[in-house]
């Protein structure tokens, strides 16, 4: 009985080790993107409908309304922007990728309330850590001003991990999202492939 118990314990430990090894990426993060670079967060809308206004406050016209699950980029080209308080709410300037409105179209830029109430501060959108491709797309090595240097192609519904602690876009190009391909495993140098993917082709999660 003792022998069987020891044997069972041994196989249990091996089983747990195999599960952990399968889910935990074993490659190293390639610092090729430069973690020191200025960057802007990518958010995911979690309310049924979020108004995008032309300015910081409810008195400004609504220029668009985005639905739950829409991705927003904190539009801050100089990397030092902060919230603006108006009408008892905090406001962020945001960019929302949408292929139908064109690259850097004025309609793509606006302001959104960061939270609904002063008391509990119910947030309208949250930080993201993973992105999934919505269609076939490519990973690039450079972000400014347009993405260049094709590294690889990525199939639809392919998961990518944020390169930074949260999912970020480049300050010079809000469509260039900084990601690493952990799903493919380590490359020949022992690192994950890391680069930029067009946010129009990604869904933040």
C-alpha cells in the first residue's frame, strides 16, 4: 500500500508538472521593441454603449458611440497625457481603430468618460493583456510612421500576448500594437517573436 501511494504521488507530480509546462510559456521576451519607448494603453469597452465626444464634458457633441467590446487606444502622442476632469467625470482622449473611417481621420479621435460616477467610479473600459486576430494579418518589426518590415503572417483567430505589462500601442502610430507571439513558442534565439500588428486586425481581450 505504501509503495502504491508513493508511486501514485510520483505520477501526480509528473502530471502537474506537465500541465504547468504546457500552459506557461518557456521562451524569453525579446527586448527588440524597447520597453523604454513611449507607448499608449489599449482599452476594451465594457458598457453597452460609450459616447465619444468632441471635447472633455457632456456639453460637447457626440461624434460617435461605440458598443461593448470595442477597442480604444489612449491617444497621447507625447506619452505624458493625463485625465481631464469635467462634469464630475474623468475624460481621456481616445482613438478607436475602424477601417471604415480611414487612417487618422478626425472622426477617429474624440474624448470618452473614464468612469460613470464619482462615488464608486464605475469604469467604462478596462486594460487589456491579450489580442486575437480578427482576420489574416502580418507582424512588422517597425512602427513609425507606417508599419514596415514584415516578419510573419498570422492566421485569423490567432492569440498574441502583450509585449508590455498591458497591451499598448505605439505613440507614433495608434494602429501599431506591441505584441509577442507566445503561441508559436521560442524562436531559434530562445526568444518569442515580438513586433507590431495593425490594431484594425486585432481584438483586445
